[in-house]
C-alpha cells in the first residue's frame, strides 16, 4: 500500500530540509512524496529538484503561486497513493508517523485516520488533545460520538476534532471528492473547508494515539501582521461548511456548532482590524465592521450562540455585531490595539 505525502512549499527555505528529511526518514518506506513548489521566490525550487534527483520516491510540481489550497490540489492531481497525507513545508514529523498510520490502515481499512501532534514553540512543545476514546469508529459511532462536537467543543473556542489536515491520512477517493470543490480563494481555514466534509462523508475513522507531527507555531506573526484582505475571505470557510452542513442528514447537530465557528471567524476579523499595523481611517474600519453587522444571516446565526458561554472579549464582539453597534465595536478594536 502506497501513501502519498503532499508537501506544499512557499518561502520556507530555512525549514525545508528538516521537513523533507523527516519524511524521507520514515520507517514506512512505501511513500510517494510530492513536493509542490508554489512559485516560491527563494531557493526552495532548487532544493526540491535536488531531492528528486536523490530519491526516486520524490516527484516535484513547479507551479505559479496560487496559495495553499491550489498547491494541495496540484499535489493531489499527481499523487499515486491509495491514501494521502500532508506535511507543511516548515514542519516535521516523527520517524514512525506513517508506519503507525499504515498499521491502522492494515487493521481497519478506514476512510480516514488521524493522530495527535505537537505545537512546536521556540522553547517548548505543547501536545494536542482531541476528544477521542476509540481506536476505530464506525459510521454509527461517528454520528453518535464525533459529529455532535466535531467543529465546536466547549469551552470557547475548542475544536472537537482539530481540522488540520497534516495530522491525518485520507483515502484518495474521499479526498478527491472533498478537496477539489474548494475554491483556491480560501486563505484562512483552508483545512476546515475540506477536512470536515471528509469526516462527514467518511464511513469510518481510525485514531492513532500519540503526537507524531510537529507544527511550527509562529505566534508572533499571527498577532503582528495586519491583513487588509482578510474581510474579503474570512467567511469563505464558513460559507463552504454551511452549504455542506445544510445538505447533511446531521444538519441539526452541525448548524449550532457552525454558529460558534462563525463567531470564531468574525473574532479573527475584529482582531485583525485591531492590529497596530492597521493604518485604515476610522471610516474605512467602520465600513469593514458594518459589512458583517448588517448581514441578516450573520445576525441570525449569532443569536443562536449562548452569550453566557463566551469569554468577555468575545461577548463584546458578539453583542456589538448582533445589535449593529458599529461605532462601539470600532472603539473597542482601537482600544485593543494598545494590548496587541
């Protein structure tokens, strides 16, 4: 059984060798390694080609820059494996990660398998904790035990199943069904846009207990970078999931979770507007906030979220958006700038 490992690559020259070396060092060797150079302007393309010359399992895709989703889709188009996994170009994996996935596949033949992972900070690692009690889930068990808290698990905000695709392997046919329809325009929440549809379409899931993936966490960049385009694409994952959930037989347990996810996404927009690097005028920032507070569908979803279950900051955001208090929310974002 071959497992394809897709590695999207863009401006990760400092970390790329550690990443690819960790994949090549896997104790499970029946791998198809797809390095996708997403138009990286540094030395990454040459590094990828050098690996392809050294190891026949490595194939390289060079493409114009199109973003993470388009890179993953490009990798899937040439993937040869029965199952497919992902590794981000600045992360690395444990030597037995795919051996342990292969063992679970041999035993259960699941549609998907997942493991735990480390958040890798400069000076320490933090293990992930997902709410899984079984090594294997049938469809009935997924419906009863996973789907009710898949997208949102209290306290705010926790995922029941983390959407990250790199801690998972997927049957290729399942991934093709759920990854290709996602627009490459999605820039945040890319993983959620297809991993949750995959989970809903899956008939079975295997769980490999253990932290096998190292996710390099650059927390400073998340708070210190202002993205002026975020308001344009922040809700794309929500809209994708909404269209999937509305057609699902599990709609009644999914839509309340999606409302919390919407608030989580809007909270990200507010924090982005509160960035000290945001040089928009007051009028422009208010226009951004008014766009969401004036959306009837957004208001309806937020009304279903229990305010008392939220931390103070998120309560303020929710209530201002619900009641159209744009000026108050704009003032709040400007006060936040002194804390970020």
